[in-house]
C-alpha cells in the first residue's frame, strides 16, 4: 500500500533509518500508527499525487542551445499530465 511516513534515524547512518507510518495526513503534528519498516525496504514516492506538472522550457543556456538558440520575450510554458 501507500502511506505517508516519517524518516527517522541517525543522519550519519542511513542504513539505520526507519520509516514510521503516519496516520491520516502528514501536516501539523502527526500521529503514528505504530507500523514501521527499515528505510531500505521502503520505496519513497512524491509526497503528493499531482494532477499535472507545470514545466518551463528554454530555462537555462544549454537548453536554449539545444532548441536552436536565440532569445525569447516570454518563457515557454507547458503542462505534463501525471500519466506521462
């Protein structure tokens, strides 16, 4: 299943970290379910399920060169659905 977790453990030893399951939403003062797993056994995902991602093209020099160079007045904005 999918759950929000709090990653806890010594920062200098990632192998000792655990993921503690958060009950309900993770904002504010979380309460925990009591379930936990070694971090190595957990697959971390984005903290939200976005319906779309807003992207900006030609936003750095190397990309401008890839796109044929030149300058532009307005940034190139495009959307990517979460199914892309």
